[in-house]
C-alpha cells in the first residue's frame, strides 16, 4: 500500500473508533470532536490523492455520508458523498479489492434511495398532491405561504391543520409510521410540499406508504386525506 494511503487509512480508523467504536469497546463513548477531525482530514487527503485506493476512499465517503445525515441538504449529501461512495465501491470491486457484501449492499441501497427521493421531490406539484386523497377540496388552499396551526397524534393516526389566508385545511394521516418535527414557534410558515410514495428496493412489489413533507413536519404513513378545508 502507498504510504499516503497508509496514513489516510490510519486517520480513517481513528475517526471510525471515535465515532462508532468497535464491538468489543469496553466503556467506549462517542467522541465527535476527535472523530470529525480525523474524518475530515482523511476525506480531504483521500479526495486529492492519486491514484485512488478505491476501497479506502469508498469507506471514507460512506462515513461522510453517514455523519452528514440530517446536517446537510439531501441534494448535497447525494452528490458529495452518497453517489461518489457507491461509485468508489464499484471501482474497488473492478480493481480486485474485496469490500464486504454488507457494505456494498448498504452503499448501493443508500444511493438508490436518495436518488429516488430527489427525483420525486422534483416532480410537478400536480403529481405530488395527487397522492393526497380528497385533494380536490384544496381549491382555495396553497401550501406555499400557509401557516402551521396544530398537530395531534394518537397510537395510529394523526391530524394536522394548516391555515392559508383564513382557509383552514385539516389533514388526516392513517397508520403513522414516522413523525419528524423541525419547526419552532418562531417559524410556522410552510413554503413547499413534497408528497410521494416511500422508496421500495428492487424486488419489493408492495409500497410501504406515503411521505408527506412540508419541511416543518415529515410524516410517513399509509394514507393522507384532506378531512376538510373551510374558511374561518
């Protein structure tokens, strides 16, 4: 192994231990400051060092993709880390290197999933709103410039109310799987709607549900329905 890649590999291993530990780490605690230092150091060196050791580079990119989840925009994560990691694994295999089946499967799955999400988010508004049952009731309602009013959830379902210029739209979410809330009380404005079927890997014929994402809230459920849209 080239000496430069030997040093890069050493930094990657330090980052990996600080961030993820090992199966046999007794009393281990995550150390983000140390981990991110060595991760970024390894990434910058690996990105500019030629010729590439594709397996080491792929693993560093995969770590960058993992650690940037929820911290960078999906578009940036895909183009900077996720897709390049999948490509690097591909080149590593072609070069005769031996990544594990597990890491190959994970990297290709992440790339396919994020590519799918980005394409679905670029779909026309008419296509996205079409996944909401009863969307015809929203003739006087627009998601852009609407304001979040309330959200209630029980064991299985949830209700959300949004206000657009006095038009209160109530949405019901059935068989809720995941709810992620990102809003705070100082920012309740909605600027966009993303609505699309959840990602299904190749060979899976049954879709898991619908993703409803207004950035303040991201909800994954079996069905989204407009209960009512009334002027108050």
